[in-house]
C-alpha cells in the first residue's frame, strides 16, 4: 500500500508472510538454543576467573539474561498469523451475537480525539483528517468528539479556544472540571457520555488516512474481537543526509558505495516499525497483541466487561467519574454501578493505561481477542529532541514496571494463556534489560583500569565459543525481522539503559508518577536539558576511550599482562561506543537540523 502524507514521504510496506522464512527462523532458532545452552554451560563451569568472581559472576549472569531475552524473542516470533481482512460492517448483528431482526440497527462509531496541552495548530489537522474518513454506509452514525482535558472552552482568554475549534468543524466537544486519572480519566469521562458500538482512539496529532474505518472495522465481524490496533507511523522522522549534502562535494554522488549512504537517519531512534511490524504482529498468533492507544478501535461491549467483572481491581479508581449525569448515555449500567458505589470507567488510571487495559480485557473469561493490523492507517508526529524521546519512553518504562509490581501482573493474573503471559513477559523483560546492559557497558572499563580479566583466559577456545554465540544471537534477531532495519533499534535498546534504570528506581522508591505528555510542536532544542539524559553515556564513552589509551600505553611499554585480553576488550569497547554514539550525537542536534 502506497500512502503519501503532508511531507511527501511514503511509509514502509508491511513485512510479507513467507512460509520458508518462518521455517528457516525456526530451524536457526533451534540450533541457536543448543549453541547457547552449550556456551553458557561452559561459561558457568569452566571459564570463570576464580580470583575475580566479583567481576566474573555478574558478567556471566548478564550473558545468561541476554540468552533468556533471545528465548523470549524466539517464542514471540515462532509463528505468524494472517487474518483475512473482512468487509466493513454496517449492522449491529454483524458484530454482535443474538441480535434479533427487531433489535438490529446500523452500528454507531465514536471517534475520541484526546488532547491536553497540545497547540491548536497540532490538533486542528487531526480534526480535519478525521472529518475526511470514508465509509460506504451512510446509515452508520459516525460521531467525532474532541476530548479536551485542558478545559480550553473559551472561558480563559489566555488559552486557545478548542470549543470554538469543535464548533468550527461541527464536531462534539467534551471537557471536565479536572484531570483526575489523566488520559484514562479523559477517556472514561468520554466513554460515559457516548454510546458508540465501536470507539476509535486518536491522540492529538494522529492523522487518520481516509480508509482507516473501512480497513479496520471488518475485523469486528469476529464477535470476540475486543480491539484492533493499527501501526503508528511517524512521518517527520529524519531521513538523514548523504555525504554529498553534508560536505557540499558532489563527486560523492558518483561513488556507488557512498551515494546512497545517509548520515543521521532516524538519529533519535523513534521509528517504531520493528515494534508494530515485527513484535506485535507476531503476537497475533498468541492473541497477545496489546493496545497502544492512538490508532486503535475498541468494542464497547469489551470495555463494559472490564467494568462489570473487574470491580475488585478498579474500585480505587471511582473518582474518575463523569460529572454531568444527565449526559450519560449508558444509564442502566451507570445506575447499577452507582447503587453499588463503584462508579469507574474501563480505562485504568495508569501511566500505561492502554497496556494495563489490554491485560484486563485479555484476562476476561469471555475470551476477548485482539489484532495488530499490518498496514499504515494513520500518521503521527514524533518527539522533536532527545529530551522528548526520553520523556516519552520513560513513561512507557514506568508504566510497565508499575504493571509488573501490581496485583494485575500478567504473569500471575487469572485468565491469560501461557502464550499471552510469555508475550507480556517479553515486554516487561525488555525494560529490565537495563540492569545487565549496564554490566556490559562498564565491563571493558573495569578491565582497562584493573587489568583483571573476567574469564580464566582470553584464548582461542574462548573466542571461538563466544563469537559463535554472539553471531547466532544476532542472526536470530535479523532473521526474525527480515526486511526491517534493526540497526537503530539495537542501538537504542542498549543506550536506553539509563532512562530505564531511572524509571525503575523511581518505581522502587515510590515517587509519585506524573503523566507527562510529549511535546509535538517543533521547538529549539536545549542542549543543556538534553545533557541531563545523556551524561552517563558521555561518561561511559570517555572512560572507555581513556581506558583504551591507558592500555595502549601499557602495550607500548611492554608491561601489559595480556595482549589477548586487551584485544578482546578493545573490540568490546568499540561495540559499546558504536551503540552509544547515536544518543550522544542526538544530544547536540536541534529539531531544525537536517
């Protein structure tokens, strides 16, 4: 599918299913598992340095954790599932069971555009694109709601008037007196004041393509389909510059190996293709694809199921209420809950309300399903500098850690299948990797300045086993994501260790969680503000280089205790610097840089 956007860029085409690629991946994965088990058995039993167990054990433990991460990846990618796209729906009987001819009617679709502090110039295009949505059935009632948590209704002359924006485009305007529950509270407030059978959730900057509803509503012909998520595609990601553009030397254009090479492509690491087109799509086979908020469609009946069945978990959220009961559409359910003193909404008051809500719906005894749609159906703005990236990703990390430590931890909550638990475990585990990635980053530094090797000997036996293990580990990820560039994802997987660690400490120390929205409007980047997120990377790089220089001096003096250990740690150091390099470069890049 080829789609153009306001900048003229074309989004990626989704990864195509291939039986032979899946078979090759499965074969290669089985071989890797045996290689990995053999390598780790040798590392634990025959390679530890008995004179430096303080160094050896943390390192081999980190290697073991990386192997477990690869095992979870293998489980995630083991199967692929392709659900045939179905025709868009018209009648309620097409998506609900037990609807008699007398009760049947055209479905209702509500579109929620959630906004808090985004500028009007960001939100208005979202409204315009939503108004252009196509649908083949005029009888279907499609209502657009601007859900404004900023209370910009014209009463405050210092604020932009979003109520006037809604009136200008003839859509509905909803607001509430406070921000209880943040985005979840905003959605819950809107939920009670609407009655659509299907609910579309859009962020303030989500530009939906015209056939969004046509392509996604057909999935709900499967009566247990709770929600469908479409990929989020950022159309403003930097495409980088060629050497000719950077140097102004046009002869680079005539050198085949260099004329296509671009520097700075996706330097902020915000391209989510590997997540949507790789990780989540493969979870379709386990019914474990979770909701990511913007660009998703939800079945109201599934959301109501959370309210009815999970009151013991959501009772603490009863402050997230609609304030004008006269506007409540689902009076029967509301009145029932009101009598029980348990007025809540389906969206959980949580930093990652979409992930948390997904766990609750998947655990329902009704057997609700979910699906990650392959094609790009909406476009969004990405964070504009590294501070914005860290701010957004820290929110994801804090929400995931918070879910792990909650009573609804997907590893233990009732109702999930083993494959679903493993899918959610991979997501949670990906944030805990910061603990052992840090060990990998500092290990060469420890060696350079202590000259203490973490293994008995960096001999041929070690290099052979280690290189085979690393090669196989890398190939598993590459084959799994065949056709998807994984370079930046791998780099930020490692360089993201700091925000993950800070988020983890924040959760452990019980600091109050703050729902920070990511600024979308282009602003001049503040390098000093960026540095507070990347100084650990700069320090690690500096110490690594300093240690390398010190060891070079020792080699020249002929006093270095092990040339093979120096060589091994030098290669390791280069590997670390390569992965930390993009985030350090991004620190000094402003949004206006090309």
